[in-house]
């Protein structure tokens, strides 16, 4: 049982590091969420949503209130996830 617990702990740490890297949050790990800009908060929220590797992801206005550069980076992350097999549904006001 101890070996399993150690394995799970290492797996969780590895997944957390993977999510932080994917979202580009390495330099912001010691900041509170309230201190992050809108774009960084959206990336953090995406990381929280995918930490358990869901096969299906629903996003509601994922880039609202985000500047154009952060929006492009965010969509690149979503496209990357889709290319790796995650089905992504999103709602945007322009698309009804």
C-alpha cells in the first residue's frame, strides 16, 4: 500500500507540473489567483478543468475579457488538446 501511495503522489506531482508548463504558469506558481490578469486566470481555469484528463470538455465563453494575445495563446492550447484526442465544445456569444 505504501508503494501505491508514493506512486500516486509522484503521478499527481508530475501531472501538476505538466499542467503548469502547458499553461505557461511556471513563473507564477507563488502568486494568488486574484493577482493574475484575466488571460492568466483563464489558463489556470483551463488547467484545473483538464487536470484529470477528461475526454470531453465544455467551455463557456473561454476567452471573454481576455486581450487578443492571450486569446490566441488560449486557443492554441485548446487546439493542442483537441489534436491529442480531447473533444472540446465551446459557447461563444457570436455563435449563439
